């Protein structure tokens, strides 16, 4: 099948790739752009391990076609830290041991960053429902939820 | 002599005995002497068993020592996740 | 390896950042599917759509004719002289004469892109002759059930049983009939649990490179790369050490990544194509064709006096392990009554084959099912006799010296301590809301030692590198670094721990059986001690005194006393900086199959609210109390407790394999195979009890597995109390709860 030339922006950098029209954005990011931070856990939009932002909106990149990225602005886990400075969520996840195997962590971080932009003071219930599309099999979510709530508090208090 | 406790399903391979006495200084010897005395136990031991010596569970450590007064149990093979 | 007298720790018990944390929060950590190689091909597997069928013909000519397709492999490309477990493993990896379950691999394709490989797989024509199938354990044992494989039963199976019963066990002691006669109350119940999947979020993935010369390399996500090496080389007819296996970061395993599924296929494709081949499972393939756990049909009978003493107990466990022997009925039977001191006890277990995928280990394999049945009966006895469920458990609890229900006496164990801590926890006495029930249950896993090999080397600047062979599933590199730092007396940050490849150490068993922190940890401590001996010798040589006159403390060599001489202490960095000219590199190494592992008991408390209109059960409060022996990094110990509880809650409430009459799996995506999500769960409180394991220098017990054992009965008992009806079948789905409520006439 003829490949389509796609020009897009990933974490602020212009990126070009050739995509088969059947290929997902997730496959294009991983196999063509070389960004393997987003993971495929299901390929059906159920697990959230492939979460990225598309023009600021949180999406499962396994449910977006690579060709749909044309002209869009994509944000991935690789763009979350500012150089060597971790995003407060990233630092808190390490501090709170909010990851065990870590495969779901990139998706959860991208998703929670999107949540805190929208809702800087979320309740526990709000965080739990926002993250209901991000499966974690290791932690039972306890430490993840605490890390998100406490990061939100730190950010509000300007810590 | 070391008394080796079999699980009861093995009695039919050991002339109905639930405990068998063998002369042995290591777990390997225990297993070897058991088979010599009761060849019917050979496939069971070949298929894999665990051995408990004084509450310590030994599976692959066949060189583990056994004392005459040790409490020895043959157990089904352990499998972990 | 005896327990140290050391009780004051500088590093152990602290909560430093894990060394791999940065890579894991920035997306840099490389998992199974994150590897690429020059000239790499992509693989795709052709799978059977039939649960049970004879393979009449495989025609790959159309696939091979497709542009970009470089190889097709079938069973003919694997070893032909295997028997026993290796044959089972190969048969499960790729079907021979018959396909045995929906999703069973039949052939595989390698092509220049993943899309071409998938398209080509569809062009491989397989002609099947469909055979009758059976997926339920009780149905598979019944007269007239389709035979999965004649002659698969071993020596243990008595005559007269269906050929699908492939292993049998029976053991016990005392006089159970006399015991039941002495009881004031006897409860007997049948129970059923469904098969569930480990549900790791990372599908199986590997990158294989195997030459025609029989030398190869394999990158894969696994709990144990030496196991992978042994299995793959057996299935491909290679010499063991000619294959180097590197474990990637692992995205969850829970027992399911202690065996191989696609790795031998990727190696065979690579050998056939002469290029590296990457093979990644889809979620549907993971659910259909990697190991779920067994389903079980059980009967438990227990008798108790009115003051709470158990008088007798019997159990029968019928467990299906898919189309191969191996259902964990041995562990189920041995551990079913592991919490209780019983004079009269009897167990029976059946390992039954069905047309389902080969079961794989899942966290405390076999134990949760038995605990569900036994703890539910225990709860009903307490209810019937008006006894407090924790007091009744304390009356019967095993302790050091108790003869276990499976034979040997316990060494120091912490069941009583977890029960007492649970009783003292505010959760236990908190008031309950309407339509809410509270469940209590205990559980056990005996843990494991296993083959272990580790190395430690001192760097020129006095920092330390440690190589271990147990993949890090949940923070074990941090635990290893803490134990090395503690032993050497140097900062945690000065220790780097790597999970090294199979060419770098002797054989290591996987990170299974809750053994990593115990066994690799013990070996790291011994490696550090060996290095300390060498470091001390260098100091002694420099000072011109005997090595015995040197004492190692706080990361430096000191003269052991005034008689040893007056020398300025030499730090590890001082000695390391000169080591090239004082005798060469300084390392420590340790190989062992340690047997001093200690089992871990846990007691859980859960409150579950049941909506009487919908039958939906919601866990509203959960507390885990478990004996860790010694918590090296408490955050990751808590994480194991919480994760085990969450998986157990999923098993109790939501998760199940659903097959139709044709043996096709009906729920092969996460939307339908529903594991707990964040909004399903409350916070999970943890209490770490520490009864030191006498078989580890610092008292470590494994903690990974026990936590999944109590939730099944605890949740079921809570719901039973909430609705006033005993729930004996998992999962306790809303329709099942509604039927129970309506059957009882409760609105």
C-alpha cells in the first residue's frame, strides 16, 4: 500500500515520517519516530499505556492513525521533563514508589498531567475516574492516586 | 537410620507404609535408598519431589545433609509464580 | 545462612528512590517491544480458530509468494526428540498433529514489516478436522468427555478415572471421621472459581537473532532468562550456552513470564530467514494463548467445637490446567489448611486437562482457590457458632514447631502476629454502613530459594557494581542496592545494580516464588562479604598485619583493636584506588541454592458494600496485614501487598475466562476481560509485620505472593455477610449477587 508523507510536531520538534494508512499513531511514534515511551498494552483503547496528547487533548495513540497526525501537535512522555528537570509528577511518582514494573507509568503520567492542567484541585474520586482508562496491574493504584493528589497540592501551593 | 515420611498417596508404591527408614546422610542418598527399597517410587521421584528436612524445604539441593534424628518428609514438587 | 545478630540498620528499612526510577518516568526504560536491530524482520503467528482440531494440511505457498515475506515456520522447524515437560512446552508453543485450544499457534511468518507479516499470516492455509471439545473441569472428568490426549496420565492416577485426569494426589493424617464426630458444628460446601489471567500490561515481546551456526541472542521480557535459555535451546535443539538471553525491563509477570510462548518461534523464524526477528503478542493473543491460571471445582468440609477448636478438615480440589498436565493442585492441596493446627486432615487433588491454553503460574499458584474454599467454610463455622473470626483463627493458628497440614513443622512464622495486628487495627472495629459486610481471611505462601548466582565488583573510585540474575519486577534493584550498601557500609547511591544477561553469571532461577529479595539478596550480601574479606586483606598487607586483625566497618578497613596497631583507616575508595597495583581487581561472588527461605502469612480485612438493586459489589475499605520478615524497602513491600490485594479483588469480583460451547474465548480484550481500574478500588491500607526469617542474614521473607491469597475469601465473606447468603462461586458478579438476593427473598 502506498505510504503517506506526514509532517507533524512531536514535543515541539518538527517530525516527518512515511505512514501506511493502516498504521496507528502509536506504531508511527515507536517504529518511525523512535519514541518508544508510549506502550501498546492492548491496541484497543482500554489500557491507556499509549496515552499521548494531540493538540492538547488526551488520546490513546493506538486509536489514532498515523496519517491523522498531519499538522498536529503531539505531546509524549519524552517531552514531559524539562531537560534534566523532571516534571513534579515524575519526581513524585519516584518518591512515592508509585510504579512497580513501570510499563503503565508513561501513560499514567501523560494522563495525569492532562488532568492537572484541566483540574488543578481534583478530588480522589475525580483522579480515580480520570485514570479509570489507565490500567495498572502492579500497584493497586493506591500510591499512584496519592502521588497525583499530593503533586496537585504542591503545584497549587507553589512548592 | 532416617525416618522418611511419605505422603499417603505414595503408600501403594511402598508396601502400604507411610514412613520408610533408610540409611542416608544426604537428601540424594535418601531418595536413592527409597527407590532401592521401593522401586515403585522411582517414577514419582523422577517426576520431581520436594524434601523437607527439619522444616527446611529442599528441592534441588540434593547435597543437603540429613541427620539420623532428622524429621524428613517427601512432598510434592513446589512451583512458584 | 543464619540470621545475623545485627538488628540496627543504617540503610535497610529506608525508602530511597529506586535506581531505575528516572528511566521509567521519562519513557527511556526499554521493555520487550522496545528493541530494534538492523535488518530486523517482524513476525506474526498463525493461530487456530478451533478449540480442538486435527491439522490435516498447512499450505504456506501463498504467504511465501507475498512480497516481503522471508520465512514461514511450522512444527517441522523444531526439535523432534523431546519428551515430558519439554514436549509439552513445544506442543504448547506450536501445535503438532492437533490444535488443543482456541488460539493455539500453528505456524508463523517473518516479513519486512509488521503489516506484511500480519497479511501473510492470513494467507497461510490450514485445513482442520474439527473435534469435540471440553473446557469445564467437571465436564472434562465426566464419562464420555472428549479425550484431550490419551496416555497423558502419570503413575499417580488410580485406574477408572477419565483419561483427562492426568495427575492425582491424596494425603493427610489422623482420623477425620472421629474428628467430625467430635465437632459441635460441621460445615461442608462446594466451591467453584474461574480461570483468570495474570493480566500484565506488557504483552510478551522478543527480538531474536539465531544463525545457522547455532549461535544466537535473544532479548525478551521474562521473569527468568536462564529458564528462557534452557527452554528455547531445548525446543530448537541448540547447545544451552550458545544462546545469550538478555532480559528487558519487564512490564509485569506475576508468574506468567516464567515460561516461553513466542520466543522459540522468533528464534526459529530468525534461523530460517537469516535475520533478526521481532515478535510481539497482541492483547488478544496474550489472553488466548499465554497462560491463565487454573479454574477449580472444590469441596471443603470442616468441623469445629463451640469454643472454636477445629476438629477435622477435608478437601477435594479438581483443577483444570488447560490441554497439558500441570494444574497447581499440588500447591492447592498442600497449602489449603496451612494456617491451621490440625490433627485430622485429608486432601485429594485432581489435575485435569481441557481444551484451554496451558496454565501458567500466577502469584501463589494454586493457593488462592484453596484459601477461598477453606476460609469461607471457616467463616461459616464462626458465624454458626457465634465466634469472632480472628479469635477462632488465633485458637487454631500455626506457630513455630506446629506440624503443618502437609507434614513438616513450621520454623518461625508470623500468622499469630498478623492476626493480632489485624484485631488491633481500627478497621476491624469500625462501624459498618447499611448493606455492607466485613470479611476476614488469612493466607500463606511458603516462598522459595532456588538456584542463585550474583557478582559484585569494586570500581576504581570505590563505588560498587552488582550483577544479579533475577529480573526486577517491582523495585528489587533498590532492595539489592540497600543490602549491598548495608553490608559494605557505603552509601546506597554508590551501588549500581544491573540485571545481567545469561552469559554473565551462573544459572539463576526466575524472579518467582517470592524468591528474588530473599535468594538474590542473600547472595548479594555474601558477595559483599567476600569483597570485604579481600578489601581487608589489602589493608592488612599495606599495614603489614594479619588480615584477621582488620575490622571492616562504615565502609573502611580499621585495625581491629589497639593490639592490631595504630593505622589510619583505609576507606573502600582508598583501597580501590590502588587495587591495580596491590593484587588486581576486587570482586565478590556467590552461588547457592539456599533452602532457608521462610513462608509469609497474611491476614486481610475488607468491607464490601452491595447495592441491593443492581447486585454491584464495591470494596469500600481494605487492610492488608502481612509478615515480611524484614522489609528492606518498605514502600515496595507495601506495593506488593497492595498489588496482591487488587489482583485478588479482581479475581473475586470481575475476572473470568468465558468460553462458548465451541471452546472459543468470548472475552479476549481488556474491555471484556475486566481487571480492576482505579475507580473500582479504595486506598489499600498496609501493616508490615516483621517476624525475622531465621534463614536470611537480615531476616527477609518473600512478600510477593501471599497477598493474592486472602482477598478471594475475604471479599466473598464480606459479600455473604452483606446479603445474608453464602457466596461459593467466583466471580461474584452483579447477576450472581442478584440471584442470591432474590433466592433469599431479600429485596
